[in-house]
C-alpha cells in the first residue's frame, strides 16, 4: 500500500483492518515464548493496535512503528494514556508517561528506521505487517527486520492464505512457501498453528471471501 493511501485511510476513518480487541492468537501463543517481562518488543506497522496494550501489560517494553501520526495519537487518546511527543528528525517519537511508561511509538517510514532509534530488541510481533505489503515490498521488509533484530530475537507472525481472485488485498494472501522463502536467509521458521473457518474471516467475508486459512509462526533471528 502506498504511503498516501495509508494516510488517507486514517484521515477518512477507513479502518476495517483495526481489531477492536486483543488478537486471540497473541493471547494464545505469546506466553509460551517465555520472554523476560522486561523484553523489548518491536511492533511494526502497529496502527493503534490494542495488542500493544497486551504486550505492555505483560511487562514488556513496546516499540511500535507507524506511518500515520493520526494512528499514534489515537492509540494514546482512545486508551486514555498520557504521552510526550518529540521530533527526532526523520520521525516523531511518542513516549508514554505514567501508566503508559514503557510504550514508544515511532512515527515515520519503517524503512528509514535504524537500530539506534529502536534500542536493543528482544522480540517482535507481526499480526498485520507482512500481509499489508504487496509482494514487491516483502523482501525489503524482511531485510529491515533482519537489520533491526539481533541474533536470538524471536517473533510471532500471523499470515493469511486465500484465493486472491476473490479479493484484492490488503490484507494480502502470503503462502507458507513464501513465508519460508522470505525468512530463509536470516531466520528460522516454525509453524505453530494453522486454522480455517468462518470465524477467521471476520469482515473479510464482506469483501468476497468464503474461506481462508490463518497460519501462525514462531520466527527466530539466527
């Protein structure tokens, strides 16, 4: 998705991708990762996801990356969390204070982000980043993750598989073979769940889908 289209979605409130509750797969599988409570977790293309609250409540330091300033401000205001804003040159930084201490949202282009801006990372969480990107951008995205994450960092990735003739993405269909090919060079890939059924479609049923598979992976930087 082009940057201007993404900004327009936020300006116009076209937010069908936003989940109004914490993702059930995150709740189901994240505890088994047994990360230290103070682990630093990267959430790329985070929007205003409530999943960041779940990670924060688990004790983690959360570093979200988001293109839209509207999304960043909405995350804090809608959850009644205080934050401070500062301009760091190529991005803005929204830093939670008080009850939100430990949450940082970096507003700007993910592909311009450097490891020095995120600080040391322990893990990452990708519910809707890879599947939000068209095919020609996915390898670049994986290369950026590789540059930001140290060896041993682990992550939870959720991907979707469906017949693309029935719906235009995003979210895009990304097959198991493509996931493995994309991550092959710098990561290990372990599929930990696969499911399908009407409950997985959500509002995508309104866009023409009658079936879809959801795949959950544990991805580890080597």
